[in-house]
């Protein structure tokens, strides 16, 4: 019995020889008939003909029964509308593109009101509209209250070019909203148009008055959106599909809200590939998965057109896109009459275009981001598209004036530019008529000129002017071409980031060389923080296994091409082949080096063999190991190198004495088991051998056996066979370096961890990777045992933080470089190099960033640098504090600091750097002397400083006072003149109604700021800390305030909170503190931490959306984002801190890791060039850069 969602689903399987199988899933039976060359599937069971997933289109009111996962947000919105019904005002719903705001308004709010969610709301008229190019407010006729829902409000800025019309529209909406008895107004607007809205006073007021910010769904809500519509439609879901969808979306690591349309489209494509009434994993994969389903559908529709249709399709889509000039590209509506019907019909049937009466638009802007062909069309001629766009907008205005206003026609250089860049084939009828009219006006003006001397002078002037214009236009054409190439390269880099990080990094660097700016800067910071790889080729078939010498200088790979290849990894950034391939008589299965690296063991479909590789440039065959009766699948050396184990299809494990590898001999009798041996491993102490029974000879056994091989001549089972709980065979095994933990990887897509400290009593610890990959084919622990790498059949390798095996966490997103299943993985001895091999015939050598710091066994909540910048501290939910030496790379110092009995929430250094403070949920403050950070000592005893959890701690600038905040709704001040004996200075500071989350001193020490769950920031005068006085209360946040921080000059206070916003406050005069501008948005969920750079010009923020963002706050009144968010975390980012010199940024994460970002772009470039040699080939250049620029790699 397997469970999917909330219901039980029967799942049974039967296996037959020749690759055949029968699977019963729910009501469907799937018969797989394999003939060795292909596979056919027949399905028996009812067919469900109704699709409950709308794909890219928004849910409409009539589809409300299928709209799941947003109950909490709908409830919040209904509550806000209830408030508007009493107080009036515009209600804004703001969200990133793709977060689902249209569905929320149409299928969430409207139906809920129709069902009397508010008193009498079932009698209200709900009118849903969009601004269009000619916005007007038409609430309609009728009695009673009307709810005017304006969806896609950003159209006011993308489609309407008339500023007077815009202002009139906004004023009319505000007028209606001011009379709530008559009308309620709800606007849905994209988050990136926040600034545009803020230019209009009524909208600015609405944005500051409880806007509803829609962020990503949590995992439970996403599961509901998948499972519940299927259940209502009578569909079954194959076990594992839901987890696979959630993992591909990134729900395990904080997905970007804008990716939700990809899930919606993938679900609809999965329904189209269903087997009877069942949505299947295979159907999902056949559709291309979340990453590629949208592009797969678009490409297939495009390919179905004939040559003329494909040419017209390019024209259609380019006309449906409004190219951003400094902003993101957006979709636009175009009259249906202006577009070829056949092309529109084809893409409308695929639900990629939406035909609304007499207009057509792209169904969702996700298509602009995630269809590479469309991305290339846009970027190939971005400058030309901007000109086309300007012509169409001018033509539309000319058309609205009845084509009578000649002042709107183009003339002079503007007309020349339009003629040079605009293709009449791409223009609408109105656009062509506008250019023709402009040409006619030009000719008439010319004909009226005088002839004779005036004409002669005119010709002379025209000649010189034409030459100058031609020269200028030629230069501008080159410039525009370069800008277009730049945008194309950036788009390709972004598209490749999830599938080929090295090529993406090279393209980002190329864009930086072309046009260094903040966009390329932050991309390079991210590239400098992710694993990068170099590819090795040579094998012509699947590679089955890798081995690496203890010194990490040599790697061996063995494959189905019946060869073994040796590679020199002395310089991991420039690996090279060492010798000619070693020939094998048949398919090669396994390979292992002896501990001293002088002997290589290989297995194939005939036997096992030994090779002398003491000189890896001249390997020599030593001796075959004959004895197995069938293919030998696996082999391993004992840690002392004296024993070699082999196992294979003949269901035996054989031990060989290889003390003298020129004369190997069999030790004792073969060890037998019920099925073929798929994997084996020795424990580090050499006393235990573990073997796994594999998927051979029709065996479906999932057991693992532990053997006591302390005396190889007298082997005995260490325990009864380990019933692993896997539902498919175990394919891979690995021990931690201390031998206390065993990992088992299975064809059922899971990895399990076992405590084998006592091999006679192995105990289950935890499971990884449930339902996320086709199978786990390889496992390896890092040399320090803190990281586990799993190689999977979905072409990815995942790193896991396993310092505490009972609490594993994914470490960053999966490594994607292979194009087929990853079969094997090994670490280099330093842990900074990882090597993978796969069925795409390649070996990938990964450079792991030394700035990923592992060791904590739960979320890293807090980070603080010592004032001298040499040391930083981290606090974690694992109840510990750790000290790190800031260097390249950073390294852990001394023992971890223990004593807290619950989550450590905050850490802080004293201004002189000699004292470290930490607070936690155990209600205590603890102090350490860290004068010698390698040998910290406890100062005094733990101090209970609050009656509930302690949430934050801060030192005053003179180091004499410590402030703490807590769950008891108070802030407390403590004298630490003697750090071993803190004493309370004053009565607790009150004013909050709920938990206080954050506290900070101003640089002059005279002001204390605190923020809390009641959404306020309070200021106190603490010039005399024994007699603090309240100064001011700051309001504006619509959710918990999680962090507060003063700028270095003390004039600005920043606060971040659960409303996904950062706010800046002018606190130069704290008693008259005021907000500076509106909320700073960008994060898609709560802002957990923030920090000013030492020079005060930049602000770093960490968010629950798994990103760190940089903001330019040099002018607090004109804040702007610095490039793209810094990615790389696989879960929420918590702490963030700048180093005192401003050259480094450190962040903590829920994935248990600390990341240290070098803000020096040149250092990141050095790493990219060192770790990605050969990634940007001439072929890749032609594909991703184009033929306009000569091949010139950036490194």
C-alpha cells in the first residue's frame, strides 16, 4: 500500500523476464512490453476526460471548485475587503508575475463573496476588468454595492501611453473607493510595478495601507493544488509523482513564486500524457517536466506549422510582447484582425495564447522567460523591437485622433530611424498606414521647397548631413547590436543556470566583459558561490563507476565501452588523460584503487582483474581473478589494502588475498546470498563488509548484509540481514569516515541512513530523497563526513548536510551538468573536488566552493563578525555557537560553544572583540571570552534574562551595555562592565503587545530601536541607560518586524518583516522619525535579516525565499536593487552580515550551511575562469552568442 496525498492508493507490481512488467496503480493496470529495443505501454482502466488543471491560464470563477492551496490568502483578502467595506480605500494585491494573483482574484475572492463570505456579499455585484490600452472605469448599472476588481493593473503602464488618461483612471478609482457603500475597489498588480504605482498619490496611499502581498505557497498548499483537483476530477496520481513535482519546482528549498505557472502547465501536460485515469511519473517525464514542459509544448506547436506558418509565428509573438527598456518584458494585447488566424488558432489550442473576443494575448508571461526560442527572437533584435514598439504606440495615438493630427507623424531623423529599423512585415495595418502617412507628409514638405539656389544649397547641406547621419547610424547600429547580444547572452546564461552552471557562468562573464553593470555583477557573485565543473570526454558508452586515489591525483573511470580510462587530477581545474584506455574483454562494471594507489582492480562481465598503476602513465596488467561464474558487478579494497572483495551475478562474494598483487589468491569459501551482488563497501576499520543484493536475475530483494571480516578466512554475518525498508533494490553503499553511519541508495529513489556503530545492531536513522529521482546510483561521504553526495538517475547529483545524520538537509540545489543518469560520484581528499560520471559518456570534475561552511546540524539563525574582521560567529537551532576564521577559505576554530538547551537565536561581539554574547529560546544569555578564539572560555554562568524566549541581543557602542529582546514583549538593558556578572540597569522596556523580535543601538549609543510581532518599531532614548525613555513609534509594516539595523552614520534605520518588505526611516531626529519612501519590495516572502555595509551605501537582506539581496541605499529616498538576488541557498536564508572591511558578506540558511560571499568581482572571475575551462566552446558560442560576434571566450 502506498500513500499519495491524503488518500490510500493500491500499488502492485509483477516482473517478467525480457524486461516486461505489470503495474497496478489505483484503478489502472499498465502492461509494459519490452523487446530489448523499445517499450510499449498498454493501459486498462477508465479514461477521465475532464482536465482540472487550466495550465497557464488563470482559474476563472466557474473553476473555483478546482482552485486549491490559497485558502489562507483568500481569507486574508476577504478580511481586508471587509475592512474596506467599512473604511473605504483601494485594496492592493501585489505579487510577482506568476504567483497566482489573477486566480486569487477570479477564482478565490469573487466566488467567496458570492457565497456570502461577508454579510450581504452574495448580493454584491463583482465586476472583473483590466485596464487595457484605453482604461476607463465602468462599474456598470444596477443597484447595491459593486466590487470592482481590476486585474493585471500593470497594463495601465504597459499598454496606455497617455499620462492624462492614466491619472484620470487612477483618480476615478480613488473616487469610487472613497464611497464604500457604493463600491469597493481591488487592484491586482505585479510587484515589479510597485515603483510605477507609487508615482500616483492615491496608489501610493493604497500601497502603504495594508496591501496584500502574495508570496509562494508552502509545501502543504502546493501538494493540495496538485492532489485535490485530481481527486475531484476522478483522477489517480502515481506514487512519487507529487514529491517529484514539488522537488522539481523547488518546494523543498523555497521556490520562486514566479515558477508556479510552470507547475500549472506541467500538470496539464501530465494530464495529456495520462494513462487512463492515472497521472504517471513517466507521463510527467515524457512531457518534459516542470523545467521543460512549457518549452516542449511551445516547440511542438511551432514545429507543427509549415515554413510560412513558422515565419508568421515569429511575427505574431514579437507583436504580442512589449519589450522592456530597463524593465522586464511584458505581454500586450493585439487586435485579432491584425494576426494570421491559423497561427493564432494553433497556439490557442495549446493554451499558449488566449483569444478574448476580438483581442489576442500571450496566456502568461512565464512563456517570455521559459521558451528559449521566443527569448532568442526578442533578444536577437531588441533595439529593433523597441523601435517597432514606439511606432505602434504612436500609430495607435494617431488612429485614436482619427488620423487627422499631422503633428503626431514622424519626420526627420526619427522617421529615418523608423524606416531603417522597422520591418513592414511585422507592423500592424495601422502601423504601416502611420509610416506611409509620415512618408507622404515628408514628400509634401519637400515638394514645397524652393528650387534653384535654395535647392543647390539644400543638396550640399543634405550631402554633408547624410554622411554624418550615416556615420552616426552605423555607430548606433553597432551599439544596438551589441546591446541586443548582451541581453541575449544574459538570457541564455539565466536559462542554463539550472542545467549547466559552468556554461552559464562563462556567459555571465562574457556579458560582464561586454557591459559591466550591476546585472552582471550579482550574477558573477552567484556563480562564484556555486559548484562549477569541467567536462572530460573519451568514453563512447555509459560510464558505470569511478574511483579516486587517496591523494586525489588520479581518477579511474570504467564503462560499457569495455575500457578503463585514467585521468590526472593533480590540477583539478585542468584534468587531462594519463594513458591510453585499458582494454577489457566485455562491459566494465566496477573499479577500485588500493589504499596506496599502486594497484587498480576492475570488474567486467567475465571476471575481475588487477593492474599495476604505480606509474599511471604506463599501467600494466597484473593478474585476472578467476572464480566467479558470471558477470562481476562490484569490488572494494580493505582499508589496509591486503584484501579485495568482489561480488557478482553468481550470487557470491569472494575475498582475495592481494598482499602480493602479482599472485592473488582466494581466501576461504565464497559468501553466498539470495541474489546477485550489486554493491559493497568496507568499513573504515576494515572489520565489516557490507553487501547489497541487486536487481539481477529477477531478484527484487532489498536486503543489505553486514559481514564480520576481521578474520577474512573465517567470515560470519555481523547481524541478521538488514531489512532496509527500500521498496526497490539497493544499488549503492557508503560508510562515513568514522564508520558510524552507513548510507544505502536504492532504485526506489530514496537514500537511507543507518547507525552501524555496533554492526551487530544496525539502527535506522533517517531517509533522504523520497520520490525525487528515478534511482540513487552512487553515494559518497566527504572526507570530513559532513556532506553526502548522491548520484541519481534524473541526471543530477545532490549534496546533503549530514553532520547530524538524524537531521539531514539538502545543501544547495542539485548539481546539473550531465545529460543522462549519474552513475557514480567520488570526493577528492580535500573535500573541495567532486567527480561524477554518467550515462552521457562524460566525467565531470566539480570545484566545490570553499565558502560553503558545514558543521551545524540545524538552521543557521545568526551571524556576527568580530570588529577586526578576522573571526565571525554563527548561532544555530542545533543549540550551538561556532567560531570561524575569516580567510580564503574560511575554517572552523576550536570547539563548538555549547550550553544553550534550545535554539540559539542571536550572537553579537563586544566592540573590543573580546566578548561574545549569545541568546536563545532557553530564555538565557551566555557570554564567552574570545580573546583567543581558538580557546574560548565561559564568562560566568548562564543568565536568565527574559521570561520567554530571547530573540535578539546587541552591545552598545561603548561596550558597557547589552540589550536583549524577548517573547515576553519586553526589551531589557544590562550592564556588562563586568562581563562575568551582568546586572539589570532599568525596568523592562514595554510598549509592545506581543513578542519583540529585534533590537539595535544607534552608532552614537543614544537611541535603541526594537521591532516585534505587533508590526511596529519602537525607539527609546538610552543616553542614560539606567533611565530610558520612549521616543517614537514607527508604523507601516503589515506583518511581524524581524530585523532592525541603523546605518553607520545613524541617520537611517532599516526594518524588515513578514510583509516581505524593507522600510527605511529617517531617524536623524528620533523624536520626529519618519518613513523614507514606500516599502522596498523584492523578496517574495518574509525578510528575516538585514545589514548595512560599513560605508552605508548598500543594504543586504536575507529572505525566506532562499535569496540574499543587495540594495543601493546611498540615497535612501531613491533605493534600487543591485542586480539580481544572490542565489545558491536551497532553503530560507536567515542571518546576514558584512565583514568590517565590506569585502565579504556572510549568510546563514535553513539548509544548515553558512555561505561567505566575496563581493570582489575579480576574485569571483578568477574562480570562474579556473573552474570552467573549455565550457564555452565555438559550437556553444554559435548557439548561445550568435554569429554577429567573433569567437572570443571571456577567460
